C-alpha cells in the first residue's frame, strides 16, 4: 500500500504537481455533529436530504474535510470558503478565492474520501470499494469502450474485478477533471485497465491523450482509486490530515 504522510499544513503546489489527501470517514456521530458547523447552508440542506444517517455522516465529514484542506492552502478558516458549481455539478472556489488558481476534486466511497488538489490544471479523482456489488460484465459491455471491454475479458478471471474497477475509476477521474459528468459518451474515450501506477488515457475525442496524466492510487485494502490531471507530467504527494 502507498505511504500517506500525516500533515497539519499544505505544501505549496508546484507546476505539474498534485496533492491527494486521504480522509477517514469512520468517525463517531459526535464528530459529524461538530463538523456540521463548518458547512454552508446549502451543504447542510444536502446533508439533511440524505435518507440514511450513515450517508449523512459521511457526507458531512467529507465536505468538512475538503473545506479544512482547502483552508490550509488558502490560509483561511474552513467555514469562510464558498463554492460555485458547474453545469454538471463540479465545484470550484467562488470569489474572492477563485483568483488563486487552486483546482480540486473530491470523491468518497464508504469510509474513505480523497481530496485532490493542484494549481492551474483541471483535476479529477475517483475511489471505489472493490467489494461493491455490480454486474460487471453487463456494465462493461454496455458502457465501456470496446478495447476496454476486450482487455477486461482477456484478463485472468481472478483479475477481472480489479481490471473492471481500474477502468471505472480512471474513466470517472477523467470525466470529473473535464467537468462533463455522464453527458459524455463513455465509449468516446478509453483508458488502460491493467494494474500499474501510471495508467494511460489511450484515446479521447476532444484533445490529445498526451496532454493528460493519470495515476493509480491505493488508499486502503479493498479500495481502488485513480487521479487524472490535464498536464503531460505530474508529480504526486500523498497526504492525510494529522
């Protein structure tokens, strides 16, 4: 597993560098009640609309963690931060913080959240639990690019679940970096599915794959995650709030 370094401060994001922070969401209810104070009114409303208490707690802790991390970079209290949202829901910093060039993305699955941060480059991150129950072959056949589906089917049966979720998280990370969401035809671009720390964007319809970097992340046992950044090179730091 990768080494995630505890930190109480944010390193300066340099050119072609991404920082990925890991957050533990398996906190007691008292912690989520305390962290709720960091959220905006609209974030509290979103939390209140979640049906299950466990989902509410995880949402609160993930959003509060995002605020605290961005607050470290901006040297501002987490509660003061404000966000705007793109057409497909991707958040960005609102004025006066929007002039900093800070780019970020958040993803969470069950008890782990990841926050990816960089400067001056669109970035996306996605995490999934390998034990998630999905109909892999049907989803891959219907939604994945032909070469992705073929690569998964060609893998040994014992490796197909990992290959399926490698593909899933890499495609999601790329879409989240673009801010396009599910409006994009998922067959219009393709990613590598093999186990590697440096996966590839094999083809895409709007720009050159060489303009992008991807990284595999290993946040915990039974989880798989991926990072995509609109930069031909990317140094990576793995961090967690101390």
